[in-house]
């Protein structure tokens, strides 16, 4: 899936995220949520899965954008 196929729920492009390199939350066309963040190695997830770390403020912004 290409990034262009995702709906960005967080970040407004102002500040230090102009290269889309900040933690963000996206919604895929099937309704699933895609999270971009710093890789985390707290534990080893199952094959095909990964852990990312995002600030609480990013998650709160995504929840507001979804109207939850």
C-alpha cells in the first residue's frame, strides 16, 4: 500500500514534520489504522508485526480526528 492511499489523521505539516518523518496516525481504505513512529524493541513481536512508539498527544489527535 502506498502512503498516498492512506488518510493522514495527525499532523498538519507545520513545524518539523515537513518530510513526513514524525510520528503519525493514518486510516487505510479498509478502516484499519496505520501508525508511524519510532521503532521500539521492548519485546520481540510475532513475525510480520512491529512495535512503534508514538507520543500520547499524537494518539489523542487521531482520536479527535476520527470523532471517537
